[in-house]
């Protein structure tokens, strides 16, 4: 039996958090698992034998409340971040010394910084969850610093791994996310659904504009957007300006999400970029006819014979046309549904978890 420490920023909702809980639950069957996070796992179910430890952000080291606060505060951000990162690394060091894990697995940028710069027993395994080419320069610098200090780095695709230097690629391993769904798509309702946090990366704005075009000839359909609200993307003004308040619905975070979307006609992913699109893989495994944008890495993920329709990134006209194709062609929906389930089996827990175990324990 091994002891695994998993470091994740929060468990409030989101793809990385859902994957972290799945991995933790699977590993806990025959290993001791500890999760170190700053939230209680109230949105995702975890096994009873998993220990959860919490950390909190300390007060900011530097603040300013005088004239010109909106200009001065951004200047203080890097200094406060450095203070927080040092604080977190020390706290994680204490946890490692107490828990003595055989391996510490971290996901997302702040946990990766904590893991990389903390001392203590066990392997340091860091995981890249997004496309660094689409992130800020600061994100890329921190990721490079962290990955150089890691024992192993998990990438979701070869495309993402190739964004890093040869020294990091050598210690990098490509391991997809395990996919787990608890029901199959039944269809029957003229609903189009998507899953993804309220963030510009997901480009829900383009999806809504595409739906507005689609809705002109398909007035009976509705669009439902599921995902946690980060306060970074207010879609309501756009919905109101397009007179879609009775057709487009921001559903927020739901759990278990699959039971809320099971009766939809089609699933759409409108992202500008992704690491690995967990929501798309889950929709495929459920058997939905799907549409996805052609973000970097799509061809590597889906292969030559994609099990769904693929449209250019940011092209609302093409997306509207693809939605219309699925809405108007029941035979195409049936064909894509069958291909989707067959394709997604490669990402099942049974097929993917052995690869995660190899990286963590071999």
C-alpha cells in the first residue's frame, strides 16, 4: 500500500477538480489517500477513507487604499503572490513531513508551485491542466520553474507537452484524464447543452451568438449552459440583447451533472482552447451527438475519424450550421451517438487508471 497526497486548489467544481476526485477515489481502494485543498469537498463525492486537510490564503502582505488604488493595486499583485507561494510551500512542507507520502500529485498552477518548492519525502508529480500557449507569460514562467523541479510531469496530450523544453519533455508523460459517467443519453428533448465554467476560455459568447443564428430556423430549441460561475463572464446582457431570455438558460453548477443533461438532443463545446476537454469526453461517453471547436490538440485527441462534428474556433456561423445539421438529421445523430460511445471507451476509468498508477508508483 502506498500513500498519495493530492494537492488541488479547491473542490468547488470544475474539470480538474472532478478529475482529482475520480483519481483519489480510484486510488483509495488499495492505497492511503490524503487531499490537501482550501475547500471542503461538498460538490464532488469522495470515498469515506480519504483524509481531507484544508489550507487557507493568508492576508495580503501589501495593500493600498489611497488615491489611484486601481493603478497601484495591480503593481502589488506579484509581491503578494510571491509571499503567498512561499507561505504555501512552507505549509505543504509541514504536511509532507507529517503525512510522509510516497508521492505528492498536484494539479493547477498554485498547487504545482506549492509542490515544486516544498521539501519533504516522496516523489513530486506535477500535472499540466491547460494549454500554456494560451496563458499569460507569468503562468508560463512559473510552470517552467515548477516542472524543472518536478520528478515527473503529467501532460494530457503530446501537443501540450511539446510546448515545453526538451528537459521537461524528458520527464513528462502523456496520460489522459479518466472519464466516468453514471448514465447514458436518452435524447427526446430539443435541448442543446454545454458544460464549462463561466470563463472566456469557453467562449460561451460565441455559442450564444451561434445559437441566435440557429434559432431563427429552429425556434423550438433551447440552449442550456452548465458550469460554476467564476464571475468572469456575465452572459445575461448578451442574452437579453439577442431577445433569447426564453431560450438560453444559465443553469450554474449541478451535481451529478449528467442526470441534468441526459435528455438533450446534442452537446456543444465552444472553447477557444483546452488542455483535455473533460466535458466533451463525458458527453461522448454518454452517447451524445457532439460538436466541438477545432482548438489546438483536437486532431490528436479525436483522431482522423472524429466521432463528432468539428468547427473552426470562434466561427459562430459554422457552429450554427453544425447545430442545424444535427437538429435536422436524426440518422446523423444516431450514427454519431454510436461512434461517440465506442470512441470514449478508450478513456474509461478501467483503461486510464492503470496509466496513472504507473506514473505515480513505478
